[in-house]
């Protein structure tokens, strides 16, 4: 199930019996791209293998997803809504991701969490 997280602009996925999460399956991801995704997801998430069913072909396969590490996190706050996220948070997440990618390309050491916290601190000061 996908949850909103209080104080975060991205969702958490947790395994919940008899629920499913709709998403996209990216094929042909290289090891270096997967490593980059691991860095983007940072320490809050753990890459896990899940069984998926493709809607368009009904084909079943295994894929990686990023599961929220702390299943007892008190900040988990109800079901996440994609349309609300798109309207309220998508632009901020794109900005944070752009800065993070520039940090990686420049061989910097800031984590995605560091950049995210800095971004929102600056935004609050404006």
C-alpha cells in the first residue's frame, strides 16, 4: 500500500496484505542506473523484489521496488494521492532531484536527504 508521509513530499510503500500498488515497470535498467536509483532513494527506502502483474498483457514478473524501511513510522499518514502530489509537490521534487543529480555528477557527498532538508529550509526562509 502507498502512504503519505507527514513532512515529506514523496510516498512510502509498505507491504499490506490484500492490497496492491499501481505503478510503472522500467525494463532494461543497467547496474549503474540501479545504483543511482539506490542513491536517490537513500536510507529511508530498501530495494525489494516484488511480484507484479502487467495491466496491458496480464503477464506476471518480478521487479524491484523501494519499500519504506520503518513500517512503524508515526509519520505515515493515510493513503497517498497521485493527483494531489502532482498539484502540490511534483515541482519541488523535480528541483530537489535536479540538485541531487548535479551533486552526484560533481562527485559531491551530500545525500538526497541532506539536499531535501536544505531545500525546504531555504523555502521556509523565503
